[in-house]
C-alpha cells in the first residue's frame, strides 16, 4: 500500500492485493478498514471506495483525519499492510443511457466516491457534471482528476475558489438541466441537495455514513429510518433513493 | 444437542449466518445462534445505537426483528439446510409470549435448540427485567419449558449481584444449559455536546474489555450448576476461548469479534484444536473446568 498526504487533514491510501486481482467494485460501495497498528481503536472504519485502477490492481481510499480511527490510517507508511473487507453495500445508480444528464454533488471528503462514479460513467460514454463544495480552496481534493472526467463546478464557503456559498446556491443548478443527482457529503448538505432535487422534480440518491460496527447487516447498529422502517445503511445502503428515507425535504 | 466443535456465534453479532457466508464455511462452526426473535415484530431503538469504547463497544439495538412468524415463513427456509446447529435466540415481554414464541420454533424440525434471552439490557419491558431476579428468571423458564421440548439454553445477565443464584433457579426449572455473559450495562457521554451518545442513554458493553468479568462469572456458575455452561464475553482468539473452557465452559460463543474479523469463528475453532494437539489432549472434554 502507498500513502500520499494530500493536505494536512487528508490522506490518500492506494492499496493493492498481493494475493491476486481485487474483486469487482461498483461506485458508491465501501470497505471496512483497519490499521493493524492502531492500538486505541477497536472497530473497523467504513471508508468509501475513491477509485479503482484495474490495470494497477489498486483501490484508493481518501481519508479525512478527524478522529482516532482516521488518524490511525494517516500514521500508516508506504509498504504497511491495510486490513480491508470489501466491497460492501450497494452503489450509485449508473446511467441507463449515455444521454442521461447526471449531476454528481460532493461536499468535503464526501467527494471521494464521486471520482470512481465519474470514471465509470465516462467509461460508459456518459460525461458527468460535478458540483463540489468545500470550506476553502485547500479542502478541494483531486481536482485535476475530476476535471479529466467531466465539467467541474465548485463552491467554497469562504469564496477562495469557485462561487462563494453552498453547493445548492451554485448557478449551474439554474443554468443546466439534469435527469438525476447522486450526492455524498455532510448530511445537512445532502438534505439541501435532496430538497432542491425534489422541488425541481429530479431523481436523487444520497450516500449515508451512519456509524457502523459489522458492515454486513448483522449487528443492526447503523440503521436509518426509512419508509420500510429501520434498515441497515451497510447492507441496504449506503446509497438510498431520497424518496425511501424519512427526511424532512 | 451435539456440537461438532465448541465454537458458536453469539446472537445479534452474526445475523442469520448467511451474512457471513462470503467469509467462512458456516458448516465449520459448531453452532450459529441467530438474531433475537420476538413474538411480534420490533423496530428496535432509534439511531444512534452504537458507541466505540476502549477495547469494546456499546450497543442499544433493542431487539429489532421481524417477529417469529416472519422468521418461520421467510428466514427458516433459507437457513434450514445449513449443516450445523442453527439455534434461535428468543426474547419476550412476558412469560406467556416467551412461551408462545418458543412453541412456534419448537415446530421447526431443523432448529435443535433455543437460547432464551432473559438478559437484554436494551428493552424497556421484559428482557433483562426477568434475568435480574431468581424469581423472574424462573418464571420465564417454567413457562417456556412447558411449551418447548428441545434443548433449552438460558442466557444470563451479568448485571446482577449473584449470578449463581439465578443460574441455579433456571436449572431447577428445567433449563438444559446456561450461556453467559450477555452485555454489561454501560453508558457513553460526548463531552463536547454534553449529551449521552446512545439514543436511549444506556447500552450493553461487549468486546475484550468485558472478558475478565465474563471469565469470573463462568468460573463461578460452572461450579454452581450441573448443566453445561456456554461461555462468552470478549473472546477474540483461540487462547481466549481456551480460557473459558478451562474456567468451566463446555462451549463458547463468539460475538463482537465477528465485527473485527468476519472469519474469526473458524480460526478460533482451529486454534482450539491446535492448543489441544500442542498440549497432548485428545479432546476438548479433557480441559473443561480444569483450571487450578
């Protein structure tokens, strides 16, 4: 595994599997990761799949160092072993035709799974539009990679890059038409995106990150309240159609 | 009920077994104790239901399940052909509904045993309320024993003053075995938000942090009753499992460790065999309760 520090608060782990080819992974799925050198954390951490390089047999994880668990990944060195269970959960809906106009909206480190989603879309001949939000310019990650895949629009809360404000205030939402929105980021942002999508009559799916233990639908810790009652985000999600959730939108 | 090896899975940590079929050969596990089942469907407690702790975790799932009829109609057909002991954990809010739930499972020919959960700390009615007094525990076991004719394991709570008194009470009412410990009641607080972390305020503590408490209680109960004891609480390795066998457990359950390593069950089963070979024991029976 190789470790690249993108920013003081973000680390990119590029892991390979020495035992053979990595399993097939879909955009929006996640892995349960553990750093074997982490003495102060107990559970695995659910981390979204940032990118898959089939040729290099690599899977990428973009991690923001916020707590003890994520800091344990930041302490890893190139060459260390990363213990991963993957792939888990269900992915984003891929476009049915190359003509589908898909907007991928990411906030903060929630942009991570959208890179893989965008690359899979482009491979199908469907060019994605990205709307990426961050606190500040330095929190916008992997921008060159996003720009190679599609049109990229940006907001920052402090106005240091793109339009100042939140993603839902960006002018692209007024100027272009979309058939579907897939979003991943902080819950308040996703609620606002879902609210916009609903008012505009656009299909919208969101990727949740409830606290998890098992990752396979056994412990029932990560439940989200849906139209069908409590369901596991790890097994039934992490991607949900906004209509299935009991969000106030 | 015969076990092919002494390793079982703890209820609520292994789903219905099928969730782990990608990671282990389920038939290499001695017994699979499936998620707690109640007479009526239950939505469980609101999110958040989990908090990580040093060497462990708290949960307050609250027995979310679709009810015994759903289990019999939809889940049982998918697990009945798994060639190991498929055991159902049964919970309730009165002796009568424990007994009714048990009776419906009695009719399923490929379920050789139930584990009676009188020790869930996360439900307001029933659950642990029965498991913290000898009278309450006896009342549930008495009602279930009349309705259930196969192997009856009773899962005991550690949140009591004298676990042996309760173990003796359920033995006297016809329990075939006791399993212990269920989770220890605990709490997590977020200092920044000045709030309790879990939705209902408290939760059950599990993981390696509880192992010393569990070992002590298994040791005591194994000496207080004649029926076999199933030991659980924080087992993360074959060595941990052997410690429980030495303390007096005839079998063990693995719970929280399934979340850390989904293939841990078969590794522990193999590791117990390695221990026996290494120390010249012919069978696991040769070490049960032999700690000095």
